[in-house]
């Protein structure tokens, strides 16, 4: 008896028989049987092949595609491979398989293997979390010695893979902060600028550090984090699935719920609150005169160090005792922490996730120089806006 079967990715299975099968009813020449979720059509055909021993051959052919069953529910469902479609989980269903096929095909064309990639990146490919375009960007970044060095650090790697201009934006933000902060200090101090240069220097340095954190924390990322421990609590599991930027574009096979995107704002807000409060504790002249500085965005550099410098200055220069006042540490530090958690957090989330990634990047993807110039203008305007709030 000769069989031929063709399995396709759909739920239909067809099977052809040349002779009567004693295990199936023979009331008709064509019958349809329904196994659990698998309909089988059986049609009698003439015998086509028989061996010399009289036994039937069973030529069975399979299509290259395999069926995929996807289940969804809650914040990111799962698939038959155990991956998650939310946050840092694996790619969902067909998207995950497509991502994996694209990435492996690209590596094969370039003569690379998974073993030549970092372990976290190779694991993301295996789980179908990232498309081939991300692998292509990694291989391009790897050509630069500086980028290759930065790619060793997980935080930089995730941000550079999401935005190849991330480092340029850090430079833009810190450069703008350096210029505007120095100009604000000079305008406020006037002729005493050089006499109080030690305080100005500390103020500017801490301002640059805070500018860096304001670019780094809300930047969109490509999540390469390992799966979270099963023993983790519900809060940890929730924030694990949240993006780093509330408005960032989700990769194919990944999706974020509205609740997860709100969680990104809350998580970054808490981090920036800690950054603002901590930096203000070591910050000279934190909020003193800040509301009259035109380009001032970040009143950063440590009340504690400021008071120490002020007291040292009073001890050396008796004429400065009446001119300089100590600054209240705790209220000032908490006030600046709240400012960064609310105002700075929301502005930089929208800037990085909406204006740059969703609007500018799609339009100017192939014109990096123009894109960088516009990002410079937009970030300078954001700095000025921050000085008015």
C-alpha cells in the first residue's frame, strides 16, 4: 500500500491511500476524519509504488515551514518555545522565528557565527528577540575601536543598538550644558567669576555629570537582559518588562502595555530623583539665584561641598563673610531631586522617544549629519525650556 502525505503550516493535514485500510471505515471512497484540531482528508488513489517484497512504500514530504502556536494573555503572552512577548521576553510566534531567521542568515552571509558574538546578543538571537537590522547595526558599530570598547558595557550596548547616534547626543547634551552653565555662572557672578573659580569649576563638572545621566537613563534601548529569576517578586517582574523609555518603538515580536510604559516613567523618575538629590548634596550654590539665570537648566553641584568651600573662603577672606551665605542642604537637595524626577524626566522621555526616535529618525535615517544638526537644535531648545521651569 502506498501513502503520500503533505503537511503544511496550517491546521489541515491530507493523506492519500492506494488500498483499503482495515483500521478505517470503508463506507465511501472519500472520507474526512477529524482528529483533535487536525482534519484529515483521505482519498483512494491507484497504487503507484510497490517494492519487490510486496510491501508498500510510504513517501512522506514535509514543507519547510513549521506550524507555530501562539498564546497571549496578561502583560505579554508566551509561545510554544516558552518566550514572552512583553518587555525582555522572547519574540512572539512568527515574529520571533522571522527575527531569528533574519539574524542567522545575515551572519551566514558575512561568514560570522553565533559564537563570535557576545553571549547576551547570541542568546537574544536564539530566542528571536531582535531582528536582523539590530545585528547589522552591531556589526557596523564593531568596526570602530571606540564603539567596540563601549559595546563591552551592557548599558552602552543596549543604547547604541537602539540608536547609533546615542554617543553623539551625549556629546551634544554635555557640550550645550558646559557652555550654558559656564555662561550662567559668569552672568551671575560678574567680576567675581574668576575669584570664585573653584566653585564655578565644581558646579560645571557636576552639571555635566547630571547632563550625561539625563541622556543615558531615558534613552531607548534594545533589551538584552537575561530572564528574570522565578523567585523574583511581582514588583521586580513588572519593572523587568518595562521599557527604558516610555515612548520608545517596540521591536518586532515585542510589545509594551500602557501600564508598562507608565512604569518606565515611574522607574526613571525614581532614578533621576536619586541623581538630583545626591548631586545636590555635593553641589556648590545649588539653587542660589537659579531662577534669574537665562540658560541655566541644572542647578547641580553639591550643597555640602558648597558650604565647605564657602566656609573655607570665609576663613581666608574676611571680606567675604557678609557676602556669602550658607545654603540649606536637605530642602535644597530634595527640591532639586523632585525637579529632575518630574520636569527633566518627562521632557527627556518625550525628547528621546517621540521627537527623535519616532519623528526625526524615520525621516532622516540616511542623512546622519542633518539628523545630528537637528538633534543639536532640539536639545539646545530643551535646555532653554528647562531653565524657564
